C-alpha cells in the first residue's frame, strides 16, 4: 500500500465491499451438504481488489492475488507463506500443510485474479482447497469468470453462488471524495460529471478526484466545481486520438 492510500477500514461503505462481505457470510453460514465455493466477478476498476482487501482483514481470511507467472508450486508456496508456514517438500506436501492449517483456523480463502487459475489450467487447486478444508473459497475475477468455470464441472458444481460487482455510484464517489480530497469540498455539478465520465469505475473516479484536488490546490480553492475544472479532460478510460489523425486534411503529417 502506498503512503497516500486510504486505510482499509475507511473503504467499508463502498457498495462492492458490502456485496463481497455479504457473499462471504452467506457461504460461511451455508447448510450442511451445500458447496462452499463462490464467484465474485466484474469489470476491472470496479473495486473488487479493494473489497477483497477489506474482507481479508474483517474475516481474517487467507488472501492471495494470482500472477500469470506462477506455477502450481508457486501457488502452494505463496499460500503457505500467507499462513506463516515454511513450505517444504513436494507440491502435495505443501498443499497438505496448507489445507490442514486453513481447516484448523476455519477461515475463508479469497483468490483474486482467479481467471489466471483458469487460463493456466490450475483451477483444480482451488477445488482442492475447498474439498480439503470445507472452508469458503471465493474466486474473484473478471465478468466472464463464472462462464469460464463451466468447462470445469468438478469446480462449477461446487459454486454455491455467483455475485457480480456493481458499478460505482454517487455514494461511492462521496466516500472516495472524502478520502482523497481531504477537506476540499466538491460541488454537485462536478460530482455528476465525474460520475458520468468514470462509467462506474472506482479507479477512474479516484483519478478524476485527484485531478480535482490538484486544480483546487493550484488555484487556492477550498471548493471545486465545473467552473474551476474548466477545459481539463476527464479520465474516461478512452485513449487519446493518435496525433497523426489530428492533423487537418491537406497538412503534412
């Protein structure tokens, strides 16, 4: 976490933090015989990782973010380290130690960027964690993650619930404004413009709010709105038009 990042406890009001927390609670309180895996999916920038970070603290969960370069042994090793274990032996040896520790602690397992497990044909590792511990295993990833899992029946049949992350709303924007503007007020017209430009992405909301803060500080304002924003471009996620296309017709490029 960077020095300027907000404390994890301060993002609790975000709607996707609440949605993931409710999903974990539902899986934890499932009836005997029900499966204990779930999917939390949505587009990039919707705050799934922030939600996972908060829930990892709140539920004392084992939390892991997948990496494209990881092998099966790396996956097991990272889990072991997360649990405070010293990984030794074969993949099976490490996995047995990991499963035992998770079962003893009786905590959820949160796997972010779980699409990587699918792409690398490692998704059975997540199923093994579920079957070997009977603890909730929450797979967090892209919007299509649930569909991708249909190819793996032994995993797909263990999914108790699929939940989607929702686009950021005005409530989320207000939370992020309080965290990032730090005493600088933001007028309603600029809030509406940022909400529209960000298209539900909390990441873009933050980028636009930081720009608003810089404008306010540069102009010596304690409140910033569309008038102060002026012709500044909003962060919409769309790349700029290539420069060669901007040249008027007939001019040399």
